[in-house]
C-alpha cells in the first residue's frame, strides 16, 4: 500500500508540474488553428494530433490541466474558508444561530448541489470572457460547496466551546469575534485541512460534468471538462483513440488523490 501511495504522489507531482509548465512544454499556442491539419494524426509537429478545428491537442491538454487542477484547489479553499467561518460561528454561538445554520445547511445538502450550480451558472452570460468564465465557475463551486465541510466544522466547534482555553480567553475579556477567529477557527485548522483535500477531487469532477454540458470554462480556454465533450462522438474516438487522453488524466488525478487521502485517513 505504501508503494502505491508513493506512486500516486509521483503521478500527481508529474501532472501538476506539467500543468504549471504548460507554456514551456506546449508545442503550439492552445488556441491557434492550423486549417491545413484538421483532425490530423499524431506526428512530430503535433504529438497528439489536432482537433476538428486544427488546434494542437497536446497544448490544449496541458493548459486544460493547469486550469482545472489549479482552480479546483482555489474553489476548495473558498469552500473550506466559508465552512470554517459559518460552521465555527454556529458551533460556538449555539442557540438560534446554530438552528438557522442547521436548517440552511440541511437545505443545501438536500438539494442536488450540482443541479443547483447548473441553475446558477446558467444565469451567467454565455459570451463571457474565458478567464471570467473560469474564475466564475470555480468561485461558484466554492460558494455552493460549503455545507458538507461546515457541518463537520460545526460539530468540532461545539466540542471546543466549553474547552479550557476558550473559557480562559473569555475570563480574560476577549471579544466574541476574537474568540471565534483566534480560539475556535484556529483550532479547526486540522479538520478544515482534511476537508480541503477531500474537496479538490470533488471540484475537479464537478467541473468535468459542467464542461460536458457546455456550462464550464468558455472557449477557447481549454479545461478537462471541455476536452471531454469530444468523446460524445463515438466514431471519432474509435478512429482517433488519442482523444481519450483527457479522460485518462481525469481518472488518474482523482484516483491518485483518493488513494493518497485514503492512506492518510488509514494512518490516523
């Protein structure tokens, strides 16, 4: 099991490193079209061939990895930050604030959050700039994905409310806001860190689902979800099997993340 974890970490490091160096490793600009080489087979000029618009597949895959694998952690950071603040406040304050939080989180958890996100994302203009659509997509993922981690943070905050260091801080005259941010949220960091890592593969897969529906990152900026839309054409996949590379990357990244995180949970 330890060898598998090391191998998984190696795969993740390699993929993330390649995505960070996308500008250096890409043989061509990801949006440049070569009309004389539409749907070209792999060659020295195009190592993974070109798509139906004559764009280099390898360049687009590298930049898609950078978009999806860098913005997913950003969305996870937004979600866990909201979870720490809302869940920590509810667990610390108790009473009406806690009851309102529980009902609100129940509402978010009872609704299929992916469909909720689809409803919100569909309200954004389809002609938005690619960078704007990418940021908006993952920002919405983070804002709408807070409920699960917040319930965990709230449970931990309830246990900290009567702890010795919180009672001592109260006796020293600390303000409620300082108690929440310094004494409660700070001691939730290990729990929030675990929720952060668990959220990353969830948001990567969520973006892939949105890309398949055409509601993810706008063209010409590539993302893993956008590249997966090409797999809808089964005949093209059979004749050009290198098109499945984005799916292999997606499966590899999420599988390796779960393997590494699962091993950490076993160790605890």
